[in-house]
């Protein structure tokens, strides 16, 4: 008989949460008629990534590797109804950018000269992405993704299986300190991580390059994300909170903006949030397929 390992003896709380995703799909497939009556959502998802410039990177090779992992995690989704748009000053030399699912948008404005300009730079690039989506007449969900976070391989399928909503907000998510090989679950995830919500936009909701008037895209994606629920309410838009851990915020890989700005300590741990962390083990990558 094979020796039982520690992981099998004691169920990991995080693995238990991730397995809830699989349980959802088993139930979904066994209750097809009921789900059809709820009008499953079939909107495409556009993932938008604002990539920092080589000039302000601490290690450009790490930036490229992090982006590669983020793209792999999205590419390997079970539902392929998505596209990825990346805006940046310097195009990384990674094979994932040759994929037909990715659109690279070069920007011409100046790069920030210090970490103080990171946030403004990110939002300017995000607007470029929004203008591109306006130009091509895209209508569907938009999700801003930080260039070092990982997306669960069932995420797109989950969103598209849901009844339509004006927005989906991540109430739960995972954080990993990659240097410490520690991982933990976090509530109110949308207040902490930049990869935190999807918003439905029609073409007219995106910024028109020829006009500067306010639009839903600017209101919901170019401002501080912790207040997304309040902004949605002001726009009379409904939203659904997601309580499954579909996104991982990756910290301490050596080039985190939050750490370069001094907002996070490289040694950050679950204990800093009064939470119990777990060791980041190989089984984990079965859910976030970056290997």
C-alpha cells in the first residue's frame, strides 16, 4: 500500500476551497436544464494588462517571466472565449506574445521616473486598452489583470456559466509570498489586489479617443478599486460577489510595484493579517497551470 503523505492526512483548507470549484462544475453539468433556465452568461472576456516599462523595472527578466506565467494561466483556461490586450513601453521577448489571443499595444508617452508614477502610468495604459476596445467595437466583460497574478484554469468557464450580471467582484482570493513559499486565503480580496473584478461594457461604455467625457470604463477601472461596489451602485449597475478563490496575488518575486512603492514588506506573511498560511506545494499548480 502506498504511504499516505501529510497532505492526504490533513485536508488543506485552501485545497478544500479550490475543490469547491470542481464541485460547482459537477453540479452544473448534472443540472443542465436548471442552469439553462437561468440563462447562462455567454459574454467574451477581455483581459487588460498594463505592463511596467523596462526603465523602472528592477529586473526586466523577472518582469518578462512573471508576465509569461500570467499569460500561461489564462491560456490554459478550459473555456477559450477570451482575448488579452497588453499595453506597454517595451515589448517583452516571450513566446506567449506571439499567440493570436494576445494583442500588444505600444504606448508613446513617457515612462515614469520613479515608483511614485507607477499608478498613473498603469491607468494611462489601461485607458489605451479601453480606447482600443472602443475602436474594435468590443462588447463583453473587461477585467484588469496585474502582470504577475495567476488566474484559475476554470475561471472563464465559471464566469460564462453564470447568469448575466453587470459585474463580478472577487470577495475571496489567494495571496502567495513566492519567496517564502507560503500561501493564504484572503477575504475582501477586491480591496487588496489589482486583479479583482469584471465589468460588462458595451462599445459606448469604453473611452472614445476623440472625446474626453466621463464613461463607465473610466469610472469603474481608472480609479481606486476598493470602492468598486459603491461606484456600481451609483451607476445603477448590479453586481455579484464571487466567493471562490479564482485569482492569486503573487508577492515577493522581486519586482512587485507594491513593494517598490513601500506599501508591502518582502517578508510579508499570513501572520501579518492574523491568518494561518500554508506551504506552497506542487499540488497547487494543478489549479493554476503555470507549469
